[in-house]
C-alpha cells in the first residue's frame, strides 16, 4: 500500500513539474504570437490604405473629367463666349484622353509592385498561423498522453511502456515545433522593415508618376494669353448699389423693407416709422444696443460703407434724439438741432452741423 501511494505521488510530481514548464513556455510563446498578430493587423491596414488610395486616384481623374464637362455645358451655344468655350473644349479633350487607360495603368502598377509582393510575404504569416495550430494540437496530444502515463503508472498497467514511448515522441514533436516558432515569429516581425522599404519606395514612385502624368496632361490645356490674376480684380457689370433704384428714396413710397432684407453692403435696422421696443440705460445708444431705450430712442442701425456723394438740393433735418458719435467719421448732435443732410443712403446719412461733417443714423432725425 505504501509503495502504491509513493507511485501516485511521484506521478503527480512529474505531471505538475511538466505542466509548470509548459506554462512558462506558453507565456513566452503567447507574447511572441500576440506581437506577430498585431504586426499582421498593421500590414492589413496598410494594404487597405493602398487600395483606398487607388480608388481615390480613380475618383480624382473622373471628378476632373466631370469638371470639364460641366464647364463646357455652361458656356456651350453662346457665340459671345468664344474664348471660354475654346478653353473648356481644350480642358475637356485633355481630361477625356485615355481616362480608363490611366486608371487601369495605376491599378496594374500597384498590383505588380505592391499587391503581388505583399501576398507572397503574407504567405509566411499564413504558414506561421498553420504551424501554431499544429503546435497547439501537439500540445493537447502531449497532455493527453501525460495523463494516461500517470494513470497507467499508478496501476502498474502493462500499457504503460507503449504510452511512455508515445509521450516521449509527443514531447519531442511539441518541443521541436515550439522552439522553431519562438525563433521564427520574432524573426518575421523584425523582417518587416527590410520587406516594406523597397515595396513602399515602388509605391511612392508610382504615385509620383501618377501626379506627373496628371500635371503633364493638364499642361496641354490652352492657357496662353490668359491673365490668371484678373479673377481677383474682376469688375462688377451690374448697376452699382449706390446708383441702383433700390437705394433711392421715393416720396410716398417706403423702400425700407428692401433695405432691411439686404445684408451687404448695408444691414438691417428698425424702420424710422416703427422702431422696435427693448431696454437700454443710456441717453445715446451704442451700435449694439437693443431696439428701444427707456427714453424711447430707436436702435442705432449698423453702419454700411460710406455712400458716393451725390449732388442734390440742400436738405435739412431736425434731431429727434441725442446721438453720440461712436467713431471719428460719425457726427454727434442733440435732439432739436437742425442738420444739413449732404447725402442720403440707406440707414446712415452724411450730414453737417456747425462746420462739422459725419455720418448720422437716419432714424434719429426728421
């Protein structure tokens, strides 16, 4: 009985010792395998980025062609637009030239110089993953035989000898593959720089060639004799606002609704006849004051650009409320003072008082 218990104890010790050794091996192995998988994920992300670039480059070429088509349609059929029609036609012809060829060429170059080498390189990762699965299978088989060996040893089972022989072979098979993988996995991760340096250099060369070809293509668009700076100083062809009917004052007709809805160059403000109501505590409101003060004064309208002076009979107006100038080109006055109106434009008029000139809010005088 004592011998039997001693045999069981020895078998347990051998099993526990073996499991601890395998556990240490597994921790190192798992760390290396995790690093390998993270590296493989980054490679897959890079591959997707290259595919996205290819798609975006094709979309860029097609968008360029669409711009040319719309520009051509915009000026087509108008004899007065001859110059822009010639430019649009040239642009359209250039962008239409071998558009599918360019996209297909880019796809083919990326395939040959990036995708094909990458697929071959990733076969090593596939092989490692297959070997890891086999290593795990061997580990499971080894654990099964180890358990059987302990059981047969405790019972002095005649199958013990053959099982121990199988266990020794299983241990050898597992240890050899495990050792091989712990060498190969770090080596494959460390090798990524040597592989991707030439491959990505090819990709950059392809990209540079793509942009160079686009630049060469667009250089054929007729641009001679075109002053490209004139777009920034192009003159207006419509009637200036200060001369337009919308800026005139008509006796018996209120133009303020249009003025209130116009945002440039003048801005909305309460009309002279119906000021809005709110509260403010100063006798002379500022530009950002509410619509109405405790003294009943209307809001000072937002200043527009100074109007172009126009020659008119002298017009006088009387101050309805005190107004305090907010900057150097405005004119202060008090309620009841008579001002000479020099120009009338929108919500701000130019006036003079006691030899001084400046801008005044139109809804502060009558």
